[in-house]
């Protein structure tokens, strides 16, 4: 069974394309069903975040072109446009890629911890839809183990700098004293929880949290001394806030240009700082054209992120070594499993031959044949049958110049260890 990974990320595609390729929770069940039914993939998992969309597949080695066509069709894209941004990894390279992703080595923010949780969620979702079998399950579990070692044995996770942290760092360029500013956080997931924590650390004390579910918004807001509201209430509160950071799973924009224009008039054009971390985007791109609005997307956070990369290069090298070791361990496990399967077939074949010769000998004994003659005939017949096919294949390999087959035979049976003087003979046996 082949392992194939296909995807796009922040290095290969701009946010405009990434948001069109994102898999929304509402369509995930449909995606799993179609993916396995039409592409030759027997097992599948889908990771879809603001910075990447990746498919992890076990199945036919040549399934990549079919998956590309399916993925383009599912999202209403031209296959050629998607192919330009798509990367494909197979087998050992696919294993290495997944482990690097889990360890935060392939993230926009080097070492960021959220991706491991997102990968675990992707695995849980695949299991929930019965799309992950024994092969992918073994890979995910091993990957999580490697990522845990990276987190605990290197400094790559110390003082973590996430996209959320980068967003708050950029806010300091607009507001020197953030204790005077009010923040509106749209969404109530893990990223927004992290944003709220970093904003509080930066001095923000006044929070609004808007979410589709009011209870979730209130729970997060109250943990920071703020207030929770519904998404529909955003326009009436927008003019009161200075900072807007959004990260939801909505397939459509939540905050439009018109609402921001009206809010700007009410606040007499005091500036807004906005960061749209979501993919697809929560804030209409046209908002960026408004005066007094500083709107950033995840792709605009690179300067903060590049500083983070430089500070973690040493830890990254250690982590890469751990990943390389983890990849080799996993591939060795697969080879061992393959050997077990082959040895099982080998033993089953030998047992069939044994049973056939035993039954033949028993029939002869029941018919009154001499036991010694029957025993010798059985031993000779079993030996001939066991050695016939290997002998034919060794002779064939030798005539084709594949001398390594003969060497393997000598190694398997330790023939080189038998000295001519100690070669077993029928008398010695």
C-alpha cells in the first residue's frame, strides 16, 4: 500500500487560493465519501487550517492525479491552477512531511504548537468518518509520538510565538499603550483563546467576544472580564472597539466594508487595527482600502514570524534530526510488518506441503506398507517439494546475472558457516 500526501500551504499559495481550497466542517462528510469512492484511496485524512490544506492518503500509488482532479472539482477550481500550487509527497517523503508538520517545522511560525492539536483533530475526524484504517492510524500515532519528543526534548516550543502572538505584536505598531484600547474578537476557538491571552498580557482589559453560539462567547469573554455577543450584534458594537481580530470557520465573510464604513463615521475616523486569521477570510478584503483601517491577513505577519525563525534555528536542527530518526523507525516498522506477512505465507505453504505428504504416508501405512520405507519416502518427498520452487528460481536468477539471489540463499541457510569437513552427511545425521 502506498502513502501519498497532497496539499497547498502558505509557501505555495496565497490566502486567496487557500481560502478556496479549505474544507468546511459542513462538507467534511461529503468530502470523505467522494474522496475514497473516486480516487483509489482506501484510507484518508484531511487537514484544513488557515495556512494549509493537506490530504493524507493510503491506497494506489498513482492516485495523485485523480485526487487533484477531484479536489479541483470539489472546490470549483481549475485543475491547472490548483496544480501550480500543489505539492505531492510519497511514501518515506510523505512520512517525513507529516512529522515535520506535527513538530511545527513546516509552519509559518516555526515551532508553533497549535498545528499538533489540529493534526490530532484531523485524525479524530477521519476516524469518526471511518476513513482511517490500520495504515494511517499507525502513521498518525507514531507521528504524535515523534512530535511529543520534539516538544519535550528541544527548545523549539519554549516561549512559543504563534500567529496569534504575531498579530498582537503588530498591534503595538498602531497602539503604544494598549491598556486604553478595546478589542473585539470574532470566534471562540483555540486561536481566539490564544489571542485573548496575548492581548491581556499586552495590557488590554476591555474585551468583546462575538460568536455564533452566545454561551461559548460569554465563557471566553468572562474569563477575561469581557462580554460575549452574537455575530449578528457586531455592527452595533463595532464603533466602540479599536482592535478586531477574527478567526472562525465561516465559509463567508462576517464583517463587510459597509459595516466598517459606518463604524468609522461614528468614531470620527479613529484608526482600526484588524487581523483576519481565518481561511476563508472573515473580513472582506475591500475593508483594507478604507482610510484609517489597518487590515492584515495571516500572510502579512511574516516579519514577526521570520524573527521567530532566526531565534529557533538551533532547536530546529535538533528537531529535524529527531524527525529523520522517527521516519526511519516508522519505515523499519513497516518492513518488519511486511516480513511477518511474508513469513506467514511461507509457513502456510510449507504446512500445506507437509500435510499432503503426511496424508500420503498415512494412506500407505493403512495399506500395510513397510513403515521405514514409508518414512523415508515421506522425508524425500517433502524435501523435494520444499526445495523445488526455490531451486528453480535460484537457477533462473543465476542465468539472468542476479548473483545476489544466490548470496541471499547462502545467508538464509548459513551455508558459508559449513566447512567442507563438517558438511552434514546422511551418516552423521
